[in-house]
C-alpha cells in the first residue's frame, strides 16, 4: 500500500476513487483474495467504476450506483466458495486502506459500512435471514434528514449514533 498522510476525510468522489483503487490494488495481489479476482477474470476498469459509484452513494449520497452489491458476489462464491478467512481478510485490507489514506467521520462510516456489508454477504451466501430489516441510509442523507421513520439514534461508533429500528 502506498502511504499518504491521513489528514483528510473522504469528502469527494476523487477521494472515494482513490480508496477504491488503492484497496483493489491490494486485494487483487493478496495471497488469499487475489486468486478469486484472477479466476473470475475481473474487468478492472468496469469494477473500479462500479465500486466508485457504490461507495460514492454510500458515503457522499451521490446517485449513480445500480445493482445489488450482495447478489453480485454470488457467481464468485459459486466458483470460489468464500470462507470466514476471505471475509476477514477483505475487511482487514479495507480498513487498513481507509486508515492509510483518510481519517474523519466518513472514513469511520466507510469502515462501519464495510463491516455491515461483510455481515450481510455472509448471511446471504449462507442462506440466513437478517435479524432485522432496517434500511441502510447513506451518511449524508442521514445527517441531512435525521433518522428515518421508525428509527432512533443510539450511541455507537458513528459520531451521530447508529440508526436502529424502533421497538
């Protein structure tokens, strides 16, 4: 991983693209994850563009991503069954990439969202149902409008708290 000072947050689409490129550069050459990308014949230009759209939506509230990020992984899982080691390594690399390049509320949100994605993908690929069905609301949309209907703020790793279903 190339090292840059961690003095800025993920504030722009260019920041998000830097994160995506740096992360996938490391993931593609990783001893555990790399063979999956190689075996799937990933079109890197398209993959980087799609993931930049996805993370720009998640972190900046920018529309542009279409698709289902969880279902998109099913073909790879069918050919190269994902194990706990794969999920843990993916999350470890993602968090390290964020920490190397960024700091701030959106950087923290990126790591939190990545952990939620890993948990949801594990459940989907194992055929398990989620314990709840609270929607994932992009960071800026949540800040601008407050918690969605049926949610309440509670203390958590995100400075504004984590939205949880009201009971």
